[in-house]
C-alpha cells in the first residue's frame, strides 16, 4: 500500500499543522509515514507545500512528479502550481478563497481566479471546491481553514484511515483553547463535502 | 521530526550539556532538548553564536561530560576556528555536533557540504537518511566520540531534519541522564601549543585510519542487490535511488554509506569488486565520487564512475526521485542498455500550467521592519534631494533580509551573519560621497554584529547602523537571546541593552526609537489622540534616520518594536471606500500582505491578517485608512 498526499498553500495558512495531523493519523492506523515540510524563510507569506507519504515501505519524503493520490489545495493558485505532482486520476480538493501575493514584482502574471478555477475543472475530473476559509470563519476563525480541509478530505472518503482516527488525533493535538472551533470547522466541512459529493 | 529524533537519541546517549545557535533546518533539535532538560537534568543553552556554543560544549567535554552542539551549515563556518584546533586536542567525555545542511537552498546563504568539511577538519561525519536513522546515528556518534576521544559530526539535510515520520525509540519518555562527569583534571593536553599540535598530528591521522577500519564493519554501511551496475549514495539520496530503481532492482547493487567520513574503504572495496560500473547519487559536493575515484585508482579496479564530474548528475540543488531517474537513465543510455526507468505520468505537465503569480516570501503584515525600511527609504530620498547623496543599504541575515523584496528593495548587499556594518564600512572607503546604512536584527547583533561596531568607531567609518530590535530571534521560530532577559530554559537573566553596548563601544550618536509605544500610546502627541500619535511614528522614524545619516562618524539607531509572529494585534485597520481615491499607493509602496487590490476591484481593501501597525494609514494621502477595531 502507498498513499501520497500533497498539501499546498501560502505561508501562515497552517499547512505544516495539517500535514502533521495527517501523519499522526496515518501512524495511528499502523502505516509508515514520512513528511517533507516548508519551514524557515519561505514560510513568510511564500508558496509552501507539505508532502505526506503513507505506506508499508519507508520512502524519501518528497513525492515524485505524478504520484500524489490526493492534493489538498488551501489556495487556488498554489493548488494549480502543484498539480504536476498529482497522478492521473488523483483527487483534488480546493479552497477557492484566494490570497493574492502581497506585491506584484515586475513580470509577475496577474492573479486570475476564474482562469485558474476553469483550468482546475478542466484538468481534474471530480474536483471538489468550496470556500473553506469562509466556512471556518462562520465557525469562529478563518484560521481553521486548514482543519476544515481535513474534514473535507474525511468527508470525501479519500483518506487511507478512518474519520474517527483523524478526529482522535485532532482531539489530542489541538490545544483546548482552539479545539471547539477546529472541531466545528472539521464537521461543517465534512458535511458540506458529503452534500457536494452526493449531488 | 528528524530533529526531535536526534534530541531523543542524544538524551538516551546520556547528553549532559547542550548548546547551540538557532538556524534552519537545525533549530528543533535543541528546542526538543529544552522540553526534557529540567526533567532529565540536562544543561541547555542558546548561546549567542556557534563559536561560543561549541567552545562552551568543549569545556564540558574536557571535564568528561557528554555534550551536543547544534547549528546549521553556515554556523559551522562561525564555529570552525575552535573546531579546527579541537580535532588535535580531542575530547574526554563526548562531543557531537549536529550540523544541518540545506540543499536547494531553502533557507540558507550557501549550498556547502558538511561531509567535505569533516574531511577537511579530520572530524568523522555520520549521514542519516531518515528520522529513524538520525536517532540511531546520534547514539552511535556519542559512542564513537567517547571511544576515539574525538568530536563527531552528525550531518543532516533539510529532508532529514524537517521530515516527520514514525521512529521506534527505546523509551517513549526519556529517563533522567546519569551524571558521569568526573570534572576537569588539569593536564597539558588541554592547552594547544605548537609543540603539542606537532605531537598530536600523527595521533589525529592515525585515528582517521582506525575509524575507517571500524566504519567498514558497521551495519549503517550496507549493500543490497546483486546487479552489475553499482549505485553508491548517502543520506536521503539513497532513498531516492532506491525508489528510482523500483522494479529494476536486478540490474543494480546499492551501497548505502552512513559513515561518510572517514570513508569506509574496506567495505567500499568489497562492493566495488562485485560491479562493473558505478553510479554516484549525492546532493551537493561530489564527495563520495571523489572518495571512490581515489579508491578505484589506488586498487586499479576496472570500474567506470558516473556522477557529477562527468555531467550525469546535477552539480547543485536539491535532488528528488525524478532527478535521480533522469541521471540513471542517462547512464543506462550511455551503456547502451535497453532498460529505461519510467517517470509516473502526472495529471498535468508542468509545461501545461497557466501563468501563475510569483509568490516570493515577504515580511509579515504589520512587521516593524517594514516601517523602518520605509522610513529609511523616505529619509534617503530627502537627503538625495537636499545634497545629491545616494544611499547604499547593507542588509544582514534574518527576517529583515526580506527587505530586499519588491516593492521595498531596501537591501543592496547581504553576505553573512553580522557582515552588514563591516561591508558598509568598506563601501564608505570606496564611495565616500554616498551615505551608508546597515540593518541588523537584535539576535544577529549579539551573534556577530558587535565587532563591526567597534571597528567602525576605531577606524572612523561614517556608517549608520539601524538595529531592528523585535525582541526575539524571529526567522528561526522565536528563540530568546541576550537582549531579552530570559534563557533557553526560561529562567531570568540580565537583559543586555543594545544602546548601552554601542555607547560603551564609543558610538557618539545613539538613539532609541520605540515604534511600538509610538504606535500605541496616545500620550505621545499633544492632542492625546491615538490616530495622531500614529501619524507621528513614521515621521519620528524618518527624522531619526535623517539625523543619523547626516551625523559624521558612526551612528546607531535602535528601533524597538514587537514581532507580530508572537504578539496579538491590539487593533486593525480598514479602508473607507468613500474616502479612498483608488490610487493604490499603499499597496504599491508597502507590499504588506494584508493590503490587496484585486484586478477586478478599483479600490484596495485590508484583509483579516492586518495586525494594526498603521503604516498604511500614515502613507495614505487622503486619510481613507482608519482604525476599525481596538482591543482585539
């Protein structure tokens, strides 16, 4: 068994936390796991990604091009940027909430959300899109969008471990102060994705 | 995480003293030790630089204690002076250096290779591939250091140090460390002197031979497979190679090297005798390649070597499975083999992607550095108008290196920790008509910034130093430093005042500008109004900057503020659309991540991540940016 997950986003969105939660859940489910994270300078509002490799064998932590089974995109442009890692037929869940870059250096293309979304729709059959930032904001804070997306992945039934396993990890790892809002965002996203998937 | 595994390995090995200076990707090792320090009885400190950290651990090891020093690869350059001498002297307890390399690089100035440094310094180097191996090799490093009385380097890379994974440990909760330190015993062996060095040099060379012998018998150097094409690899590259040849294992024999220096020649020879050709898979320097080329020459073996030196593998940058597949396929084609290792087929090829906005790292929303950079930009503009003088800005290493980014463009030079003011001094000698400003952070000031201040005073350099004091080591994750008044273990210590330090160095122009209290204290202005006081804060920074730049001789301004990464915002701002003219000045000039002007809108707005510095409100000429909420 091997299952590779890539989480893409912008520094500050909680990509590292999301990948650690998935890694812990995978370990709890009895798999080997290996992650690669973006820590340091590039974290400051830059493009960040986490690779999570789950399976029976121990591998290097970077997912090869075309091998990710699941791409969780916390931001549309960053999702598109990481699409080459996705395997043919791999699953994509994307947060449609944009984070335009803080500055536009000379030569940087315009941020064109509708073009990016139609590209994603054209190339990723079965893609699931929602504004998870807004959804988390409704539950109390936009910062819980990362955990909301984990709820979405659980709701879509695309994780190699049970929803309960992931919830147990959330309970154990998220400090009590933030637990309720994260749990609510997780549940809300899970229900929301089930509705979309069934439709 | 790999760094946590190293910490647990060190505790299990009985480490008693741990010192280090933060540096990505090494930082979390010492941070993990801090978590267990009191419980396990381990003295742990953030030293003010890597040289001091190493020397402190050396003192502990001379006394028979087991010590660990942590740093990133460029930190080893700072610590290299004591290290080069220490190899002759040796140690008594044990001394292990964790040195984390950063192929890419992701967060570093260089792509240097610590394996080669170990070779240069005659210090053994272990090179793990996974967090599990990092844990095991840490324990081995302590054993070797104790047995051979020599410091040992545990070298990791970003993908080992910053990889999380399952690690099997002996004890989940580390036990208290057994105190086994006999204390310092006076002996001439601890005092380096030309005669002692001459005596010790043959010992040092002999240890290298003994270690190479010992390493050849260790299981962390392993051979797998029986194909006629050999692959030699160390660190995480070995895993990439293993994955790259999956399905074609019968063609290859893989030799994984865990103890890279001294090179395990015996083990390598028996591997080389069974193969026809050799592929070398390694990031950074062609270190293993040089070792095997030498060995093949020495043993007159008929083995062709394919690596970086003959162009089959990239000479720089971080590797991954795809790069290794391409390299091996190049070799297979050269050999006339029919086999070709396949790449996976992606859903979308990189070439098919639509144009994507560039997203470079940038200063956080509300970062005090942005205010200071912007103030100096204005001051330099005004001085240029008044006196035609250009200003050259020298940067340093830390978050504020990001002042180089568009649109601030406020870093004209940046070289290494503490170099800003000395470089500015050299620029002054050759460009005396220009103004010279250097920026340095608080932690970097204590690390290696002080000697340049002394030199500027001593030799009379007309340079302005702006200390960006946000009261933390921000870039590496907010470690304390000598200016904070707290140690790594959380106990109170004397907070060293930067302004006092530069004054005592003889700087005559010293100002402190407290940005935070200017931002938040209505009493700073006659009308007792928070918004008016804010308007003053940028102005006060600009005035101080101009005054310092006009001063003849070295001048220092200490800008005090908060790091938004560890403080809660006290207020946030909003743009009132009815007053906003849509000029976009705030967005274009400041590059603040909280400000955005989407293509489809004609007026900018402020996002949730505003942390209330108020800089945008101060630059808006139509007064459209107002405090939205106080006391968040």
